[in-house]
C-alpha cells in the first residue's frame, strides 16, 4: 500500500478502504479517480444532473486533504469552468458541509454527494459568484442561459465516433434484408417494351408457316387461263413468303419448289 508523509498511517488506512468502496460502488453520476501514490488529492468527474442547466455536462473537481484530516474538512475545487452561485471563478466551492457543518465522521462519499446536490439546488444567499447569485434570484431564465452556455463550451460530453466498418456492415445487411423482403421480379419482353415506350416488331421465324396468298385463293375456275393465273399467283405468294422468311430453308428448298412449279405447269398444258 502506498503511503503519504502528510497523512497519518491510520488515516491512510481508512482512506484506502473508503476509496476502494467508491471504486467498486460509485455514487450515482460520480466517477472517482484513485491515485495509489497520493491519497491527499482526490479527483472526481461529476455528471450534470438531468433537468438542470448543467445537464449533459461532465465537471471535474478535486478534494485536497490536509495533514490533520479528518479533523479539518477538505477543500474542494472545480477544475471545469462552471457558472454557479456557490462556485467562484477560480473553482473554489462554498458549501456548509466543507465549512461550519463539517464533521470528522463524514466520509468522502457524503462530501461528493453534497457537491453534486449543489448543482441541483444552489444557495444564492452564500454566493461566491455574485453575478450568478443575482441572476438566480432575479431572472432564472437568464441564469439558466448563462449556465447552459458554460456547460456547452467547457463541459459538454464528447460524442462517440462511429466506426466506419460497422456502418458499412450495417448498410450491407440492410440492403440484403430489403432484397429478401421485396425482391424485384425479372422483366419480360412485354414489360421492357412498356417501360421503353416502344413496341418491338415480332420477327418471323423459319418455323412459321407462310401466310396464304389471297390472290391464289380468290379464284378456282376450270379454264386453263384461270388455272395459269392461279398458278402464277401461287408462285408470287411462294416468292413473297420466301422473302418474308428471309430465304426460307435455303437454296435447296428454293430449287425443290421451282421443280414442283414446273411440273405443275406441264400438267396444265396437257389439259
């Protein structure tokens, strides 16, 4: 255990026990910093109580213990600038617990709690900061505005910085979940044409039958002349169908069709 020449051994032993208790079960809104090499100076970070002008602020203070502690009270100072009636511009704390109401039986926990309560309920009657005390009595809104301004400038809690990797991972996970919930259906040809605003022409395939010629089907006479006209119309229909299909089945198919037409012409001449 570390010792300090300014404090008696029995006081050091008592302080070590009390500081260990504060570390294991800290008071609400108070975090005590322990220095094993020096028990005569104790630091504490006090959170600004909710509903006060000091809310969302962290205020560091220190307690200085004299060589005759606990018979004499410690001296308290705020290291963080604060606008408060009972705290001087140099940080000195004015509270009865640390002055005329001090009792050697009071521990450090009690002192720290009293100081935090001072942020909730100031005592302008015994003000060390006369401006703050006067504003508190005459114009609370103006006093609160000054106190919030000091808190925002000197005591505001630092905001934690987000990790870039975590943001990317969460964004990726969100996109995956959205895809699972509402997947987009694949676009078919009709839907694509509707989006583009144009209708694509349907191209004929080689498997599609050639459209029958209206000319070839319009007449069925028994005369040779009419049959020749019909035959000529069929030839025209076949040729048009071949052009539409894009050549049909190729040169072999064209040669076969021509032979059939020639044979049909010969049979018509015999008649």
